[in-house]
C-alpha cells in the first residue's frame, strides 16, 4: 500500500509514494550504516557547524514547509510556522550546547584518570507520528545526530512530503550521505528492520499499542528503545488560581494543534469552590473558537487529520453522552467537506464512559470537579498514563503540592505543558520510558563507556 497524503481540509489527494521492497530497504540500511561510520568520526565542532547550517536553511524556508505541514495534516498555518521556527531554534540549540553535554565526565577514583565517555552506538530507527511532522523528528534527531549517531526515519504514511523534506534538509546542509535516511515502509516491515544488525536502537512516538509492539521487537533483539506514548494530561485548577489567566490558557491547552497533541490538556480537574465559575467561563470561551480553513489567519481550529480520526472522536463522544455525559459546547462533527470537529466541553462524564478512559485526540475537554486539591491530584493520577500535567494556582503551597504529587514525567505550574530543548521530555506509566531533549536525551543513545587509567 503506498504512502498517501490527503488534505484534511479539502479531502484532496496530494501525493502517493511507493513502499520500499526488501531490496530497497537493504540499500537504505547499508547507506545509513556507511554514513554512520563516517559521521561518528566527524569532530563535534564540525557536526555543530552542519547542524547550524540545517537550522539556517530551515529558517529561510519556514513558510514553504509550514504550508506543506498544513496541507498534509491540517494544523493551522500559524501553528505550522511556529513549529518550523521551533525546530530551527532547537537545531541551533543543540549545535551550540551538545558538545558540552557530551564531554568526557571525570570521576575521581584511585586511578590516575577515570570517568565516562559518551560515544555513539549506530543508526537509530525513528518511528514518528503525523501530529507534529517536523518537531517530533527534530527533537529526537537534533541531539541524537550531535551524539554521532545516524537516523533512519520511518515517518507516518500521511505526511510523506514532510519526511522527504527532512531527509533533504540535512543532505543540503552538508551532512554525510546516509546519516539521515528516509524509509517508506509498512508496519509489518518494521520488525525485520529492528532486527537488522545495522540498526543499533529504536525510538517511537505513537500509540500504546505501537509501543508494546516495538518494545517487544527491541527486547527480542536486545536493542535499546525509547517510547513516547499517549497521554491524558490533567489540567488542575486549585483554589488560588487566577481564573482570567487560567481559562484563557485552558482553551489554548485543549485546542492546540487542533487538539491532536500528546501533551495537550485533556482532563480539566477543578476544585469545587472554583468549579462553577471556571466551567461557565471555559464553556463560553470554547464556544467562541473559530473553526475553518487552516490557512486563514482568523482560524483557531483546523480539521482533524483524517476521516478515521474524526469517526473515532465522534464515537468516543457520542458513546459517552449516551452513558450520561453532558455536552456543554460542541459535541458533534461539522457537516460538509473537511474533517472538522468543534471545540467541545463535556461535564458529568461517568467513570465507565469512553471519554473518561480513553485518550481523546481532538478538541474535546472533559471537566471533573474535585472536593479539594488533594482530591484533584488523586483524580489526576487515576489514569494509566503519566506524560505531563499542569497545576494552576497562585499560592506557593498549592503549586509545590502539585509539582511534588502529580505522577507524570513533566509538571508545569501556571503554564501550558510544552517541550523545550533545555528540559527532558518523557513520561511515566503507560506513557512510555526514556527521555528526549536536554542532556538526558543527548545521551540516551550513547555508549556510556567507563574508563580507568591506573
């Protein structure tokens, strides 16, 4: 089956790309292995200069690649430009900071010299999703390439243009041929790629089901993997929250990237004493969200990525409503061309309903009322996922309680959860394991080699 890009706004087929056969995969992996053996011996300073060059090229092409992202997966043009700019800034960050992160660590022992070296391990298979078609790749590739590894990219089948752009970007920047290699392959071809001796490790951003399958193959072949999986992130509103600030950010947190973000707030848990005001204001603001052409600057919310995603979200909401959930805004797919679902708020969602137990990958917010902050944190933690959470409060005690007790890989206070190059990115529980970005991500796929010189 070919990789097919379909515009989710017009439903027009944009491009088709054939899937590689076994011979094509072998050629690509050999190219990656050959490129890696050259790249690993390239001086860090030179890697950094090439990374900086990639950032400069990307900065000069932001409108072009942003339009491609919008046409392939439907995010607003403004959001796409922001994503491209963030990618360029992140490449520049690692070009400047990765050398220090990868310096030999001196550890005092009874030896004359001892410590740890951080050395590359080989080509890493990166299985990436469609929702942030540039950023998901760059946040892994930037630090991993600086560490001296090669990247073999298996991107989502509905964003082939973005996959080809990324491969071409690094090639034009002067990276050794094969250091970034794109593969158009089907899921059933992935196990053999993971097992191939030329692949040293694998990273996946995707569903829990995909994570289990990749982890099983990686374990079977004794290869390290990093998994960034789903989330149902809690947005906890404490008694001392500034609701002017909180409500505005709650809307943005739910509809960012058309609601299709693993770290988007999905469950809004508010203490009872602030619940009535928060719900009324939140519903009012969500009802004002403008849905439409993602290229129109006035649009806040574009289409979902596909008809299948629209049907899934619609089924999750309608099933929950049938079981007693109350629709306070939105609640049904829009008619006409394009895969549109409006900004939606559900309250009184039964504990057994789909909206209470599944990740809602679209602009649907579930509001829960807690007795107090302790109860709110307990509700926030009552989920199989632990990617990220946020706490909204002005009282330092409430903030500290939220940061300490929310069970997630990342907790933000009075700010929307975001990924940034300075901080580790990753989750707990069924949201996966391993870290991207920061010093931690830069060292994930390295041989942390101890040395002891008597």
